[in-house]
C-alpha cells in the first residue's frame, strides 16, 4: 500500500506540474500578444499626438498657409458652406447643419 501511495503521489505531482506549466505558457502567450498590441497602439498614439500638436496651433497653420498656399486661401463664413446631395438623379443643395442646433 505504501508503494501505491508513493507512486500515486509522484504521478499526481507530475500531472499537476504539467497542468501548471501549460497554463503558465498560455498566460505568457497572452501577455506577449497584449504587449505587442500596446506597442502598436503606443506608436499610433505618438503619431496622432505629433500630428495634433504640430497642426493644431494657429501659428503653424498660418505659417503653412504662407509657405504653401500664398494667397490662394480665403476666409469663409461657416454659414456660407452648403451641402450638395445627389438623390434620384436630382441635385439638391442644403445648408450645413450643426450638431448643436
């Protein structure tokens, strides 16, 4: 009986070790995938933040206008902007609608 319990203990420890090892491997794989996703999102965030910081300042936009467009750009009132819709072979011009209105 003693031999049977020792053999059973050894086999159960081997089985338990295999189960723990497999579950740990799965968790490590999930962590690796998440780290790669975070790295990709970090790169996207850096690019978007750079674009926002660089293009959102008024001074930069005015500088780009003078550099690339000279006097081609003109200021428009937002109420003058219209939407052109093509429905059922008819051209329809509608005023621009704002979300807050």
